[in-house]
């Protein structure tokens, strides 16, 4: 285990941050606008999100770089200088580092490419090049660790983790469970046990699951993780299952309800706990209070 992770865990479970997209929406991000570009155009607004989570008690905050790989940015790169991808990622880390100060560490976010290997929209070589470019920029920015998150394809996840590991930083490998009768499969049909085996095999330092389902649904998945690995476990659940009301997606779990599952999730084996879609700094405040 890396020194960074050991230091974080020496006093027990660690509270991470919550959702970023909705927080940026609340600050004026327009429909269809790419959040990652705000690292360059609206850095103060991005920093205010990270700062809100630090103020709420997060000991780990992420970065606004979830879709900041060359493949995910796609056509938005047309006409931009060659360094544009690097600049977005470096800025994203520096923004979160300013907010974190000496109160939190920054785990930089690497999300999926948005392209499917299965349908040959992208090759493994293209994925490797794209993730390596992003990981190197995040490391250059000063990230304390990298989080490969919200992955639905284990092959893509392993390619991204491999690129992240080559930076020398600790790496979280996190996949989405939202399918199957019991919501305990990835969209590709992967079980928690299979995910652990593959993520461990490619060198992940922390095994994670995020997005897709609510915190109560992640308790049995976390238990299955803990039965299969000795590595720390990272869980960032949604604020319940999404509900479509008109054209608006709503999450109905309250911060208090979310935090009420914390002790059970820790007992199931979770070491890092935060929130994903539908959560906010209020959720983190409740988690911190519950942990105390």
C-alpha cells in the first residue's frame, strides 16, 4: 500500500466528496456544455465546488476532469492548440489543490472515453494513448492519486489503470454496478468478484464502485468486494435511483437518509466513502457528522 493511502487510513475510514456536475449546473453551467472546459474559462466557479466539499469535511476531493481525455472531448478539440488537453487537466488539479490546501488530498478523476471497444468505435491503442496523455497531465498538475471511475467496460478500465499506474501515483479503479436482477452486475454483466480480480490484476491500489445505484444497494456489493480482496474499498453511491420527472432527473434520497447507511457500509468493508450523482456538500456534512 502506498504511503499516501496508509496515511489517509491511519485514523479510520475516509470521507471523500460528492457530485460535481450538479454543483456546476447550480453555478450556471449550460445544458450540453462540457464541465471540464470550465477549468480554463470559469476556474473560480470550479474552485468553489471543491472548496464547498473541503468545507463540508471531505478529506479527499476529486477534480473537474472526468471527461478531459482526448477521446471524450472529441470534436471540442477542433481548432484548439495541441496542449489543450494538457492545459485542462493541469488546471483541474491546480484548482482542486488550491481549495484543498492542507485539509484534503486531491485524487484526480479519469472517466470513460465514451467510445465502445465492443462496437469498434475505438481501438485499445487509441484508448491507451488518450488515457496516458490525460494521466500524465494530471500527474504534472500535482495530483496525490488518480481515480479511474464510472467504468462499465473492464477492458477499458484496465487500459486506463495501466496508464495511470505508469505515472507512479496511487490509483483507484472504480466500476459501475446498475444491472441485473439485484443490480449487482455492470452493464457488461461483470460481477463484483470478477471486477476485483481484474482490477487487482492490473495494479489498482484501491478497488472501487461508484454511480449507478444508491448507497443501500452498494452495501452487499461492498461485502462481496471485502470477501475477495484485502485492498481498501472505495464506494461513491448515488442519492438513490434516478427518477425522471418531465425532463428533469431527480434523486430522492435525503442527506440524512444517505448518511444513515454509513456505519453499515463501513462494517461491510468500505474505507473511502463519498457520493456520486444527486449528492452535494450537504451529504458530505451528514457523512462527516455520522462518522464522528
